[in-house]
């Protein structure tokens, strides 16, 4: 359509090719007489072509912005048109002016998690390539070769996330990567498209997942995906057009929900899928969270620590207020209490480690040295139970809600004391996380009643404060894990250590409950009046 004048009874309505973008919305807003005149003015060929002119029907977010830009981010939930946008972009790359004329790309990759997903969604889906292409340009899917073949000779190969190296070799001109995302649950990256929804027949856990909530694995997934494809070694410049082989500026992250957070997921009377949010694919309410390693690194940088190592830290920080503190230690201690990690010095570097007891140093009792100050070779001590608080309360800011200060409490099942320990963390936590922290603190305190002290010869100077050690029990049948708290240098190395239980720090599936919210009624009745300006 190069241009048309449509008589509407008064001023002529001029339709110009420059107005093609989003024109369907413009035409739909006109009076019925104008709409009828527009359609009657089109020729037979134009009427047949109109359903396939995507710029005419597209929503604004489905087309790239005008001008020069480097990144284009589309945040949309179900029905936002992400698949249609990808399919139409693929068409625009391979199609020429005529059905047999070459386009900008001759070799295209269609990348999804599985072959079935690419075939059923990106190719045969309601918004897939075959549904969007006019009959004279429609490609043919060759199942035996897993590829689409266009009349002009262009070919699109099906690639999957399970074989990323398959993108090497064919020298693709362009690639369409279907929406990518990862559920916020344990080992979600094993199968990123799996999710938990009791109402769905497709509800599945990823391989080897415990089903526990894990926001960090989702964040690390996006970090890995974006950094991998940002590397020119993995995503080189195309030779037939400007830009990279895979245009990550048109990659769609699943999913950002337009329902207002935190009313979704908490208003269960309005939305029945709120229970799926804690372990779902949603980015809503999570985009601003940080990894524990990045928060600790920021504190170290602010304090001027020249050399530190946070690579062994694992944790998900929803929100943390450090306050007006002058020392890094004061800012780090609440994080250490929350996540259970230690900071130790190693060869001039401040190293942070989780208290998970992994890779302990094996201590053979035959190595223990005789020390005059020790009552025996290995001195074992158990603190009195009266010194142990049987009840722990924690005050914190409730996340995924109105950020009110709430309290969670844990009690030992055989609690016989009346001692109560109360703590407060200036952090945003869910109720389940707060309850898990209090239970872990109680377990830590009970296990830490057991301590040992012994001496090692100078040849074992490799055992230092902060290390975890494995020591057999007195009968030699059980292997216990201890954390070295103190090392006294002398003729021998005197080691003092407290017992830890690695199982305490393992991720568990906490029973999360949604925060209760209610719709706030308006203070007065509202009368809407539309003004024609």
C-alpha cells in the first residue's frame, strides 16, 4: 500500500505507508463509516496481504524501537505476544520482496529447550512461523532433518539448549531464541522450563531437585545466560548483516507479571495462581535482589579491603539495611548470622566460607601430640544444658508483603528451660526463611555444646582457625565434624574446635505461606466522567 485517499464525507482521510505501524489500533478507533471506507478502498491483493502485515497489527512492544539502540527489553506475561514477535522477526530476516527473493539471512537457528518445544511453539504454534507466514512464502518443515525450508532457499535449523555446541558449524546468519527463564527452586537450571503447579498436568520438578525455594539459582541462571552469549567467542558478529549471530536484545525473559506486586501473589481471592509464585518463574518482586557474594563484596570494597574471596558464598539477599556503621565487621555480622558463614584470613586474603562442613581436614588420632597442658591426648567437653536457650525469637522485615516487622519463633521439642533468646535482623525475609533461621540457630547451639581440644605437631601448621576438621569419636565408629575456633602456637599447635552438623546448613523445603492482603476500599464512592477534549 503506497497511499490512499478515503472520503469520509468531510475531510479526506489519507492513509500513507509511513503510518503502517500500529495502524490497526488507529483504524479501530475511527467511526464505522471510516473503517468501511478504508477496507473498500483496498484492492483484492491488499486485502489478502493485510492479515500478514505484522507492523499493521502489532502492539508497540512487539516491534523494536526507532533510532539507534543497543538493548531492547520486553517484559511480558502470558498473552503479551512474545512468541509472535519472535516469529515475525524471523520472517523479516529470511523473506525478500518476493516469495523467491533472498532476504537478509539464509541460515537461521531456532533455539529452544527441546526439539518438541521448538516444533510445537515456535514452528507449529498458534503464533509460530507457519501460522504467521502467507501461503506463497510459507516454509516446509522437514522433520527428518529438523529444519524449515523457505521457497527462496533460506533454512532454519532446530537447535536445543541441551546441545549448545550445535550452534557451531552451520555459520548461522541469525537466530531466534525462544523465551528463556528458570524457576526459583532447587536445581532449577537442570530443566529451566519445569515448574510446580498442582492444577497443571505439566507440573514437574527439575531433575534431582528437592523442590525447595531458591531465588539465587534463578538469578545465577540469567547471569550465566547473558554473560555466555555476550562473549564474542560464543556469539560472533554476523557476516551478512550488522549485529551478533544471536540478537540477545530480542531475547524474552519469562516472566514479568503485570499484576501489581505484592498484591499478586497475595490476593488469593482475585488470583488463584498465587501459591505458585514462591517457586515459579516470576521475576516480579525479585529483580532487585542481590546474591550474598555481591553484597559481601560491596561491603569489603566500601571498607577498603584490598584482597578478599567471596566465591564460596551462596545466598539470596532480598533486602538488607546496614545502617550508619563505621566498621565492615558490624555490617557483616548480621549477614553471617543469617546465612551461616565465616570470614577467615588466608595468606593475606580475607576468605569467606559457608559453614557447611564440606571438604574437612581429616585428623588421624595418631597425629595428636602429647602436650603437658592437656589432660589427655584429646579433651572432649560438653557444656551444661542449662546454658542453652530452648526458645529463639527473631524479628525481621517481611518480604513479599507490606514490609512490616514480624516475629518468628522456634522451640526445642524437649525444651525444659525458660531461657528465651531474642534477635533482630534488618533484613527482608519471608516467613518461612525467618522460621528456618530460628530452627537452625537452635540446632547450632545444641550441637556446639560439644567441643574438643588437642595438640598437633609443628608439621601440621596447615590446620588453621576457620578450617573444618573430621575427627573420629572415642569408639572410632563415627566421624564428627568440628570447626576450628582457636589455634595457639607454641611447641605444639593447640587446637580448640566446636562441633558442627553439616545437615543443619543443607537447603530444606520450607513451608511458605502467602502474606494475607485485602483490597483497600476507596474512602468515598467514585463517579467516573469522561471528558471529550
